[in-house]
């Protein structure tokens, strides 16, 4: 679980891999590899944005199952360690990587975080999946150097993989106390539909390719 702080701004930057990948079924599952922001932390699982995504796809007749492999407290190293088994088991068409928040809150070296995320994206691409990378923006008490560095790390990965960017997963949610839990970090059930809209703005067009 993410630790609470007095001032919290969480942003999500989604990216999709660009290089040609081995052929996979366009109807393959969407794998979400994340932490508590994607695991419906302290709310009913069916209220979380990942479940809402699967519901929307089903309503639209889009042939994608959604596999939520998110674990509260997960780090980039933990996600990287779990990924090979998940790729082999599910053979996803898209991997959404929502990791890095816990690394950042622990103040881990940016180079270490970047290496893990790059390895995750590379492994997904090698398995024939498109990818989405979801990043974070840390509380201001971490100072501008680390916060700016983390932000540029995600931007750099987006440039390197030549992919689109979702600038803020919790846009319209994070600063609204009516939509956030008491810890100031996780959305209430009432905020999850807006989180889905922020994801869908990029994911929806990508799935039509």
C-alpha cells in the first residue's frame, strides 16, 4: 500500500510500444500490472477502474478479457519478477504497466526504476504485446530535483518507445476530497469512473488499431 503524505499528487503517464512485435491475437487479453492504484484498494473490486474497463469493453462488444495482476505495495522490481509467468500464462495483446509509485515514495534511485520499467516494456514487446506505461508524480516534499527527474524518466521512456502519453491518471480526482479516500492517495469508488475515462482517452483509440 502507498504510504500517506500531507500533499499528494499522483499522475499517470500511459505509453504504448511502437516497434514491430511478434504476431499476437488482437483479441488477446489486456494485462494490468500494477499496484494499489489498480487493485481497487479498500473498495469493492467491481468498483475499481480495471473492472470498469472490462465492463466497458464487454458492453461495446470488444473482444478483450482484462486480467488484473495488480498487487497493493508492488514495485517495479516485483512486477518485473512476476511478468514472465504472466506473459506465458495469458499471452496478452496489451500490457498496462502501472508501477513506480512505491519505488518513488521510497526514494529509490531513478536509474534503478527506469531500468526495471524498460525491462518490463521490452519483455512485453518481445512477447508480442503492445504496452502501456503508467507513471506517477510525487508529493512536493520530495523536492524538485527528484520529482522532476522522475517525471522526465517517464517522458524519456515515452520518447524512447515513441508512444503516446496520458499525462494524469487521477486528473479530476486527486485534488477532490469527495473522490479520494482519507489517506489522500487512493480514489473512492465514486472516483474510479473518472479514472477510467482518463485511461480510456488513450486506450480506446489504441484498441481500434
